C-alpha cells in the first residue's frame, strides 16, 4: 500500500464548540488541557530557577514551548495505553500523570513526586535514582520510562507494541522522541521493524528544529550547518511504507485530533503512523545552552505561537471561558507547582546505605534445587564419561552409528539421554515455550533457518511466526525490542548471531535493559534472555570470534551465563528464561556438536552456583564454557601422568559469581589458576582472582591468606582473534598450557 503524507497545518482546525457538540470532547477537557499546559510550563520555569540555585543538580532538558504535544497526545489515548519518553521528558511524564489522576490530591501528589525526583529525593517517582533525564512512573502509568541516550527509547517502544499485539490487549504504544534522534541508527532499525512486524505504534517526532545546537534543516546564523537535507521528517515514512502526518505542535487541538486518528489506526489495523509535530523549545538544549544557533527574530515568531496563547485564544474567542476563568486556571496550576516545590524541598534524601538496592530482582533458589543439581551433575558426569568410553570402544562404522549405539547403552544403564549442546539448547527453549505462553523468540534467522548454528531448529514449525520471529539484521532493535517486550510482560529470548555483534546493541542492553530497574526505583522488571555465541574455533577472524564476556560482566544489572556441557546448557537456559533479570547467555561456537548426558524431564540449574567438575587437593583450576572442558582434560593428564590432583571448578555463571565455591577450594589447595578464552587485560580471570583475594571467611580470614603462591591467569593473548588456524590456536590457552602452568606452581 502506498501512503501519502498529510499536512494538517494546511487544513482548518475544528472549533472547540464543534468538538464539544459532536461529543468528541467536553468543555472540561479543553480547560483541563490548558491547566496541564500551565502546570508543565510552571514546572519547567521552576526547574530552571532551581538549577540556577544548585538545588536541582545535573542536566535538565526543559520542555517549555512543546507542552501542547504531550498534553494533546495524552488526551487522545486511553488509560492502559503505553508511552515511551526521552531525555526531554518532563512534559510527557507530567501529562500522562495527570491522565491517571482521579482526584485533586492524586494530581498534586503526581507533581510532588516529579519535583522530588528532580531534586534527587527518596519521595521521587524513581526514589532519586533517575532524575530529570529518566523521569517516569513506570509502575502505574504504563510508562516505559525515559532515556538519556538520544534515540535509545525507540527500540523498546517497538518491543512493547509487539507485546501488546501478541497479548491481544487492544492497547497501543506511543513513542515520543525529538528530531535529533531521527538521524540515529536506532531510528531506522526501529521504524523498519515496527513497519515490517505491523505493530500498534504511534510515533510522535517533536521537531523543535534543533538537535542540541545543530539545526535540523538549516539556520540563518552564520557558521551553522544542517543535520539533514530534508525539512519535513515525515518524508521518511515513505521508506517504511507507513502513513504520516505533519501537525502544528503548538496547537493542542490539532495534536489531539492527529494522535486520536493515529491511535485508531494502530488499534484497529495494527499499523504504525508517524506523526511530526512542528514545535519549538523556549529554552536551549540545557540550561547552559546560549542558543547562539538561532536568531531572536525566530524566537519571537515562535513565542507568538505559544501553546498557552493558542488555546486561551480559542476558549475566549468561542466564548467558552472568560479571562477571569482562565486566570483562575493559571493560578491553580501555579499553586500546584509551588506546593510541589515545597514538597520536594521538605522531602528526605535517600539513605546512602541503599545505593545498590534494586539493581537486580532478588532471586533465591530452594536448597532442594541446589542440592538436586549437585547430585544430578555428578550422575551426569558419570554417564557422560561412560558414553565417551563406550564410543571409543564401539566398532560401528560411522560416527552416527556409534552415537546411536552408545546412546541406547547409556539410556538403559543411567536413564538419561545423550544429546548435543545444540539439541539441549533447542530442548530448553522448546520446553519453556510450551510451559509459558509469554515466552517468545526473536532475532536474525531464528525461524525458517533455525538459527545460524541451528539452535532454534524446528521451533518455528511447532510454535508459529507469532512466537518465533525472524527479524531484519538490526541488533539494536532486536535487543531493545526484547527489552520493551519484557517490560510489558513477555519473556523474550533474543538471539544475536555472534557475541561480536552485541557491541552494536550495547546501548539497548546496558542503558535500557540492565539499568531500567534501578533507574526507575525498582519498579521495573526486564525478564529477557539475550542468546549469543562466541569464541574461536572456526577460523573466521576477529569480527566473529571474540569472547567478550568481561565487557558484559562490567555493567550492573546483567546476569552472564556460559555453559560448558549439554546438561548445563539446558538447565541454565531454562533458569535464565524464568529469571526476572536480564540474562546474557553465551554459547561457544565450537561446542554445538559436543555430546553429553542430559536428564529426562523438567529441571533447572540455579544461576550463580558453580559446579565442581572434578575434586582435588593440589591446585584449583577455575574456568567456564569450553575452557572448563579443556581444564578437565588437563586435570586428568595431571593426575595420570604427573600425580597432581587438581580441582576443576566450572563457574557456569560469571555474574552472579559463585566466589564462595572458589574460595573454599583455594582454602584447601592453596593455589589458583583461572582459565579463560577472553582477553587477559581486565578479563574475567582478573575479576575472579580479585574477588577470591578479598573474600572473607567466617573466621575473618580472606582468600588471600590461603594462597601459597601467586595466582595465575591464563587467557587469550591481547590481540584480535586471527583467522589462520595455527595462530588462532596459539591465541588462547591450550590443554598443554594448562598442564604446564599447574605443574609449575605445584
């Protein structure tokens, strides 16, 4: 279908009396719009004043001048609809909060909590953790929250709309962002995904003409350039084959009618509409901005079109209100903000002892699950070893025949299955998709193709395109979409084909996925899994072979899981899908064909609990993923050929890190060797060693006290992974290197 761009500025706006007569609005609606606009204006003026007094600290990006957009949009949607906001979000939060206020007390409390948040107080919407750029009530107002990263709120809005469509709620998502963000990569990725997946999204671009200091389409001021070769951002709708409307962002009635129409299209047709509001910010980008990029004459032209002036004139000209009544509305709004300011000033500061509170959803596993894992892991290790022995002795002519023959032997003897790592990962997703209808899979090639490494093979046929969703090559949109879907109640499994590509999506993964819960005062949950794979082994060079787990261990808010066996892969992935925290699940590309024993039936492996793969007394080898298996091989060689009894610990989960198991082992052995395929500098091994040395035992001693020799960190060389096979193998620790290292310190 070919859509045209509609420019509503060229059409007469219906009079308020007409809208009241046909029942579209009431007079109370119109006067309340004016009150909301005044409240946002007075709020922003007060914030500007308090910034100058250093009572409000940090950066604040004021919304004054653009109030008609937020107020008109909030009026046009239903309670229960979802909004996503941006760093200039006071107006959006203010307008949507008024929509949910059922009484004058509710309304005052709303503004109280907004002002307290900007002051960094405990009574703020986000308990002082978010501040101006992250102002939101995500709990009770269906607000996805604000983001300080330009364009960062766009992918989650698409994911949220996908969730509303999937759940058949009848609700839509409205995403606000500025003209500057339409030049970012996430804009294209998000708009393309929203269009292709046909989700109920209304996009509102608040074109205030300037992205910080750069004019969007030009300025008369000498020395300025322009960010784009188009004047109307709405033209970009042609690229996504969606309808678009340009509206007067200074006229709340025009905004209300345009958003109302777009919301109807989204709700009934699952069709995204792109709305461009031509508007203007009275202040600069932030308080420190001298606005040198625009002229005083331009500012005067726009001030003559002030949203307050425009709506007040409508009410007066149509004799729907007297000047005295309008003055009363203004005074009421002013008093509301004055009271909110006093509330904020009188509110308590957060307790510094709570600085790390609400980073994660607290998750605890019953002792029986932890104990069951220990018992099962031992049985699985024995069954796997028996399979490997049987396989070595088999006289069958092909690998496939050997495998099937030995599988039956192990099944009969131990009552467990033998499967590859890939099969275990598929089984985990299959079982969770069947168990919980809120589980979905999304990513590049996950559907028809079954994944680049066939780790989602067969799931599309079983669960359909609404639950196994092939997407475009858009890592940021995939990741952010999963975040948005998780915020709206789904449990998405997003796949990024290679861990190297996560670098493209780190903003969404970290700044939105990992930080949202904390930034919004513990009111958000992001129960998503980001599946990916890493490591060398296929000679595909630096951009497809990295091990970047240390990067992902660094930011608070994420779990990082790396399995080493099919048993671990299935149980850990099922636990990750059920977790209420965002989990990055990293598989090793060289292990998908690795065979191992897996129990029948449903089971999970607790996240944050290491597995002692081999007990020993002479040295502690700590590793994870493929290196755990290589460490186990090295330990067997050490025992058989050198009479050295090494203990091998498979961390399984790098974050949270089970340092207690490591420390207890080192207390016994006195020696620590960490083995990682990641880079050595600032790597996982360094973190393990640091935590071990600082670990305190019940008697007050530390892990450092029990080290008989300096710990050794084996890791990849500090060079990008090379393509050539001999170089690739030389770039990471080998079984032989592990053996020689342990021999040297024992």
